[in-house]
C-alpha cells in the first residue's frame, strides 16, 4: 500500500495508506479504519457493527451513538444503508477526527463529531436517548488493539440509561471469551434487561461483536432485511458482506 500521509504526535505514529480507491488509518501500526467511496463495505469488523440495524424495520433506527470513531467506517455505512437522522460520534483522539474529515470524507450533515473522552461524556450526557449505541472504544498496546473500557455492569448500566426502550447496544470485542464474560451476558441483573443477545463474527477477523437488543428480534428478520437491501444480500456471490451469527441469550 502507498503511504498517503503520516505524522508523529507525542511519540505516536499515524499513517493513512491507500490501495486503489481504499484508504486505511493506522495508529502505531494498529489498523483503525478503512474507507472506499466506491465500496463502503470493508470486509472487516466495521461491517459487523453496522448490520445489527437490520434487525429492525426500515426507518426504526433514527439516532445512533458511535463511541470511538476512528476513521468513521461504520458511520459511512450507517448513513448510506440506514439513513438515520443523526449519527453522533465521540472520539478522544483529535488526530483521528482530523483524518476522518480530511481523508475519509466524514462531513455529511447527519454526522456530528465531538472530541471528548467517551466514557466521561456518556456518564454526563442528559439529552435524547438513542436507538443504537455502538461501543468501539479501542487503544493500542504493543502494536495490538485493546479495549478501553471493561464491559462490566457499571458500563452497561451507563449505556442503558441512554438507550431507548427498544434500542440495541453493539460492542466490539477482541475475543469470544471477552464477549461471553461481558455483563450483558454473565451478569443476570444486566442481561435480564435485554430481550435477546447475539454474537457476530466473520473469517477475516479475530474480533467478535456482541448485539444486545431490548426488542425481541431474530436472525431470520435480519437476513430478510439484508436480502432485500441492494449491495447487502449475503446470498449473492458478489456480496462483500460475510458474517456468522449465533444467539447467545
């Protein structure tokens, strides 16, 4: 891949690299995001963070909160395929915000980017609730991605306060074990507040995505909604959308 841009800030190295029409953001060697205006699906974990919106009927997901923006891959996919009224992204790293706007075209009127610590911001938020909260909070350690916040009862309670009565929490995990140990599954007081929980994965990532829904949704409806959406039908050989799904609760 060709180097498009690089910068060192406080000992941290940032790079934007290109391959054809695709651009990728790397922070200290960790792959944080990908954007291709001709092909929004990435084939990576960001696709899995987007598709839980298809558990719901069209025009249900109106307000989305994204914790950890990176380059904004999931925000682009949500805007294109779901068209929420508002996609609010909270990102601590000002370099990521600058790169997202400059190189990844994260400028649509439905987008709002806030530079803030997502944990503190959510704890203090007192506005309108969200239909979908995506927790993709990661940092870098020894060249590997690590979760920023423990998926414990306190954190789930914090997210649930800002989630509407039929909403969904979507969380990126570095492993299946971390997902199964999350409070949304292992803590009965928290898991009882969800109607169902699913795990999503694909062959290109070690990551697992947890889907915690307050509405009683099912994988058959998800598949039906994907099939009737142009470019997302996983049954077509030309589709880049690849995923595995399993109901956990």
